[in-house]
């Protein structure tokens, strides 16, 4: 009996979901945009205070089919990267600088990338990168996963100030660390 009630409730929720979205009361000045609607992988977007949105989408044209970055700006969707690497986890600051993680299938290595004024800079090359962050100074922070003893994976947080990379956390075994970066570093 309880299972039948749950199934009915889920069905009602699924049927009502489109109606609820149509009836949402958005605050003044807000809008809902569908900018990447398809059946392929679309990563978590990042938005800045100027309304620019950057996201990763699966590339189904160039093997081995990694992700490419796209920028939505003032009603126009523009492809930022294209190639055989997997570009993912993009973040954008208020100046339009974009940071992300790139995975090279042939090298089996990851890179932390910064795109500023049309120039792409490899900030660091390593084995595993997650959670890239950028602030309005174009300083970056990210976490790297390192394999420890007995298949235990530690994560360390790193920071780049435009000149040097510094490890922020100690080498003690920490797990699930991810950076958060404001404009005061």
C-alpha cells in the first residue's frame, strides 16, 4: 500500500514539474535561459556578475570525444575550445578571464589553464586536478588528488598568484578538500 502511494506521489510530482516551472515567480530583473539543451554531457556552468556564462559540453565530432568550453555572452553562444583534449570545470571572473582543467588523453596528464585576453596559459601540469576557482585578480586555486598508501587518495589545495604556485594545505592525509577563493585571495 505504501509503495503504491509513493509511486502515485512521484507520478504527480513528475507531471506537475513542468507546470511548476511555468508558474515560478522570478525576482525582477531575472530570467530563465536554456542555453545548452541536448542529450550530450553538459557540465556545471559558472556565471560572473556581468551575466557571462561558461560551461563544458561533450564534443561528439573529434575523437576521443572530450569536453569543449562554451561561453554565453549577451545572447550569443561561442565555442572557446575545440580539440582532442577534455576541457572541463570552467570558472569565469567578472573580467571575462576563464580558468579550467584540461585532460590530455594521449599524455594522461591534467593541466590547470587560464584564458586571459585571448592568451591561454598552462599554470600547472599534474596528474589529477579538480575544483578550479578564479577570482577577479585572475588568481587561481584548485585541488589535486594524490594517491597515498593502500589506495587512499589525499587532496591538496594549491594557489597561483600569477607568478608562483603554492601548496596551501599540509601533506597530512586530508580528503575532499576543495578551494573557495574571493577577491582578497
